[in-house]
């Protein structure tokens, strides 16, 4: 079993949006900073040590609700630990660019839980 120090907390949240321009304006007002990434497929903000990403139409993940990502030191070990505890692997470990690894599991109540490891 890994320990509490094996994760760095919830630091990334992805939010599906239907109107990217409108959502960008609302979250810019909420966070008080402009987006750090501003593309037609993704708008990302950094504020208070947190990353908030806006995904038009739920992005390639097809999200219908926000998804929080736990930052972990060893994504493979944490994924195996969660699966052994009863979570179902939805998306196995994959590189989303720049060496950043993500995975998604479904908890016993059907909630999505994201894992993220930066290299």
C-alpha cells in the first residue's frame, strides 16, 4: 500500500463546457487571471497552485461532469492499488503530452477519479 505522501493532492480539474467563449469569460472573472492556454480545443488556467481546464463538448474524454485529478508520484502503482481496492480502470495510463501521464478509474459508486503524474 502506498502512503499519503505518494500523492500531491487534487491540483487539476477538467470541466466540460458547451460554449467555450462564454465559459472562458466566466472562469477568467472567477479566477482573476487570463488563461495560460487558449486554444479552440482547450482553455487552461493556473491560479492558486491549481490548474483548471475547460473542454468544449467534454473533450476527447467525453466528460459530462467535472473531473478532478489527484497528482501522484507513481501512477502505475497507484492505479494498481485502486484496482485492487475495487475501482474499475476506465482509461489506463497514457501520455497526454510532454511526459504527463494520466489515468482514470471509476469508484464503486460510479464516480470518475483521475490520476496524473508529471515526469
